């Protein structure tokens, strides 16, 4: 079957999709977007987290056909400008992850970035202030990392949220 | 394999009638695991995410009608007042990503004895609305679960909604597992105190071939509790309630826990959930509910 949907603002079509195929598989194997990682294929690890119509989901648990006409956002879309030739500016969460050393092997990173980006946009980005640690931990509870012990990841999310909060504060009238 | 994508409820019922073997898929959090691991290869997937009314909820006479496709995230955000135990159970489901997709309808369709929705639905005496091209019928949650992953739903039927009686008292849900997030329950328990009917309800999860009620525990509590004066329950009564709940369970030993552990955990959870509920009741929550 053919599936057409918007990925990171761009309309994309995948052909010959098997009806039981996951969104993750289509992104990685048919649309050339390998940022979302394939690990557990059962929603346990969060490394395939993407936005689907504005909420975060495990893309391994979405049938590709369910995405027809919908909007998907992947880790590739987090950076501000990903057009060719442009100076790729990382988003706040990506910057903070790099600074804090929140990345080791990197396999869980794409899912954590999308999930953290969602948390920050719903909290600091929405004028709700910097989330406390329990809220950060709960938001990231479905993203497994086997390298870092999570401390650096939490540090990075806290830093990114604080910056977002300050920026939102400056933008406010 | 076919991918059926009805845009309306009528189309969905027609599709299910024409393809009784089709597996309905909403959030996909169970169905896709089976497909990804090639455990199950259905003749067709019936995608229900485009049927808008499945994701709706609202008052329905004296009850709350919860569309089968309402996500756990929405239940947590919006139904805490109407269905506190179900909202508590929803909070314990997996992770935010899964709660954004998973639905009570899917939990009922899969009918795993470990499903987190089941104990609150049993305890609150919820009703499942089933529909087919031949019409709509209502089945009490207490009569819905027939065996491991077997329910009263017929092959040509889809789960339309859950009808939750208006809450008239405290409700509490407990679940035990190895961590707070991302766990399938080792055992779970729910208790409700209904001041209007002066009855207690219970639900047990992950400790039997189906979700279960602890009927003897309900009868004991219904008779023992001071519904009028809201006097405290004796320690002995609370303990006895826990024992009755544990003895209603029919658990097995498996990778998540032993049968003995499950029974013990249930007796502890039952005591705690009851104590919290009695405290709420005594605070007068029953009157303002």
C-alpha cells in the first residue's frame, strides 16, 4: 500500500508498505530517516519516539497506515534549519545534551531528545516554568539509557528547560 | 493482509461485519507488538483512529460515557473527578508515549488479565457498550471477561464505549511491579465505596486467568462499613478484608512473581486501598461526590 504523510514539514510518500509495517520501519527503511532508533520494537525503550500530530509516541507501535495524511516530527526535524548548505543550528535540548555529556553510545539519544523537547515545550515553553525533577523523571520514564545512569540526561533537560524559561520570560511583554 | 481504514463508525461496523477476523487497532500498543514479533498475522487490520467519536467522552444521563478510543493521557487529564480509580490506573500505564496512544477499548479488546483498566471497571460496575451492524448491546464489565484474553465480545462486534456509573464515593487503585513506570502489573487491586447504593466494589488484576472480583470481600465490607455514621473500620476488619481479597485471587507462578507473592501483595494492597478510601469517606468526600 501507499502511505503519504508529512514528516518534519515535508510531504512524503512511501510505496509498497506492508499493512502491518510500523511507522518506525517506514521512516528508517523507506524514507531515509534513520534518526529514530529501532531497539525493542515493543514500546519498552522509547528510542523510536517521534511526534505524531503533536504528541509523542513510540513509532514502532504505530501502523504506518495510521499515519496517512497525518503529521510526523522526528529527531531530524528538531534542529532549526536542516536545509542543505545551511549552518545547522541545534535546538535547545540538543545543545544542552552535548554540553552536559548526556550522550554516550547515543542510541537512546534521539528518543530522549524528542521526549525532552515535548516536555520542555509543554512546561517552560508554555510559560509553566522549569519542571521539577520528578516531572522530568516521569516524562522520561519510558526512555531507557544503558550508558549514562540518567544523571547527565536530567542535567541537560534541566539546563534546556531553564534556558527556554528565560527566553520565554524575555519574549513576554 | 489488508489495511481497513474506515472514516466513520458505520463504516467501521460494516468492515468488522465483512471481516470478522480483522484485528481492530487503535493505539497499537498491543497489536503492533504481535506484528513486530510475528506472533500473529491477522487477515486484516481495522484502523479505528479515524473514527472521531471513539475518542470522545462526556455525560450520558447519570453515567459518563467514555469512548473506547480515549487515550490514557486524556483520562488522566480529564476524568480524575468522574472516574478517579480509572485515572489512577491510567497513570500507572507504561510511559507517556504509551499513554498518549493506549486506550481502555484496546485494554478491553486484548483482555489481558494484567490490563490496568480492568480492576477499576470491575469495582465501579462499569458497562461495556458493544456494537455491530445488528445493533448495540451492553454487557456489565463483571460479565465481560470470560477467560484468558477471551471476552463476551462477538467476532462481528466492536467495543464502542465504556459507561461509568456516576461516582458516589471514594475509589482507589493500587498496582505492584518492579518500578513505577513501564511495568506490567505483578498484581493490582481496586476498591470503591458507593455511598448512594451503600455497596463496596472490588477488582483484582494480574492474579487469575481473567480480571476478578473479590465478591466475599465486597459483601463483608458492604455489611461491615458504617455507611451512615462513617465510623472507622477496626484493624481486624481491614485485615479480614485483605484476607478475603487474597483468597479470591487465583494466581499462578510466572516470570513476574509467584502465586504466593501475588496473594500477599493483594492482601497488603487491599488493606491500603481500603484505608485510603475510608479516610476519604470520613473526610466527607462521599457527600460532595
